[in-house]
C-alpha cells in the first residue's frame, strides 16, 4: 500500500523528525563522509528519492553525521528542508506556534 504525500511538516513535526533521526540514524541510507558536488547533484537531480518527512520527491540531499551510524543521507523536499532548518535553529521552548490565519503572537 502506497501512501499519498502529506506536504511539508509543521514546526512540531520537523522537531519530531530531528529527534527521530538522532535516535535512529540507521533509518537513513549510508552516505559518503564527504560527498563531492557531483554526488550531491546525482542524488537530487537524477536519482529518485522520497522526502523522509512527507513522501514527496526529495529535492535536497544533506549529510547527517552520527557517532553510532556514520554518515547518512537525509533526503527532503524543499518545503520540509526549510521546516527542518527552522526547527533546528529555534529552541523548542522559544518556537512560536504556527497560525496560518494570523500574525505571530506579540512579544
């Protein structure tokens, strides 16, 4: 059974994805320690990989370095990559809830 792509995660889902990757890096495919630019282009431009978060076609390939599992590919679509970057930069306790119908809460 193939599930339909779900679209980009919210901030909470992105943080959950980061926690999952930290806990189980072996879920990700092994990657070279220092991939060349050609390897990165091949991964996102010619090979078909699904976004780990939403299931859409991955357009970003990043390397996750794990002490336990070594270098691993993190394949994400552009929208999920942005969400993961934001979740990785903002501490969870400082993150604002996303309200698509209005402005962010005032400080």
